[in-house]
C-alpha cells in the first residue's frame, strides 16, 4: 500500500523543473515583500511563512533527503486546497484537525457571498449516470486573497482592519491599559456599514473622559451622548477614514504606473486597493447619512 501511495505521489508531483520553478518563483518574488500589500494580507502572509518554516524544519529534520522545492510545491497545494468542514448530523465531538478536508478542485467551487446551498450535478459518462449532491458555496474571506489568489467583485461580508491607522492614537499608557483590561485592545475593523463595536469602544476612549468611557463600556448612559457621537464621528473621519483613503490612493497610483511586478498579482492588488477605497467611501457616506448630513466622498 505504501509503495503504491508513493507511486501516486510521484506521478502527481511534477518532475520537470520548468513546471516546478514558476510556483517557487512566485513565492520568492519581490511582490511578496512589497509595501503595496494591504495590512490584512501582510499579516496573514507572515503567518503562512512562519507555518511553512516550522513544517519544513520538522520534515527536513526527519528526512534530510527531502527536496525543499518539491516540499514547498506540495505544501502550497495542500494549504490552498484544504478547508474546514464539519459533517452534519454527526454527534461525536471531532477535533479541528479531523474536520480539515483536502479538495484538489476547490478553486472550481462557487465562491459566493450568499452562503446558499445549491445542487451540483456531476455527469459520469462511463456509467451514463449523473450524481447530484449539495454544492458548498464558499463564503469568501481574506484567506482567498492570500491562498487562492483571487477576489470577488462584490462581497457583502468584506471588511478591512484599521489597527494601523487607529493604534497610533491609543499609545497612551493609561488608555492602552484600559483597553487591555477590558479586552478591547486591537482587532479593529471597518465594513461598509461602519465600525465594529470594538472600534467604537477604542474611538470613544479618545472622545470621552475616563469615567464616562468606563460607563460607556459597561453599558450605562453617559453625560451628553449626542455631542459625543458627533465628536466620535469627526474623529473617525479625520483620523481613520481620511488617512486610510489617502493610503489607498497612493497604492493605486503606484500599482497603476508600475511594471515591477507580474501583471496577474499586480491586478489583484490593484483591485483590492480599489475595493478598500470604495469600502472607505461607503463607510463615510454611512456615517454622514446617520446624521442626516451630506454623503460626499472623503
């Protein structure tokens, strides 16, 4: 059994360096070290690199004859074609590792933001039968951009982290201690509908007195809620949305005029920055509309 399995793997792994090398080159391209990556993508990229280094150190220690290039090729296939799926109607408790599914053709599934189940018809010409089974619509996330290398034109679940623009205003030791103590330090996100609650709490630390902020976190009324909402929205627009939108504009211009990177990855990054820009504009419009004000772009 082992020999036949190894034989199958040998057939699957390309022996021709012409086929193997481009995959390795894409991993080591300057594109992966570029400052043009959005912060969310950079963070995940570093985690993936760290995971690979740990795995490679383990494998190469056990079998020093293992080829680095071939291992990296296989590692990329497995890590871009596996997903978490828990089988329904199974009562036994399963570990996370037991719920990982390797699907070599997962990139052919419908990536859709509706999360609706449909039917997939798979014809089997040799038997003249058609097998029908539920088709999984994969809800897109930031993982798709870093692993499968594509993005959806529209994604209602989209959001972007704003830690890199907001954290600079939270570096006061007392503010940082308050946020850490209450569990609201970091992981701030923005969607087309506005800020997540964690981000609102962080912003209020800049517009409320320490005592009022404590009351706000605990869910109690504060002195003048209306005035503070105005101050909070002004803070968000000036210190979060405007600098982030300026950052997006800079990267869009750089990518539009650059020939440094391969066309495909450059187009993906360019479209992602345009999506971020639109998301920021939608968030700004949403903030304005809630006050009955103008919904002009930032």
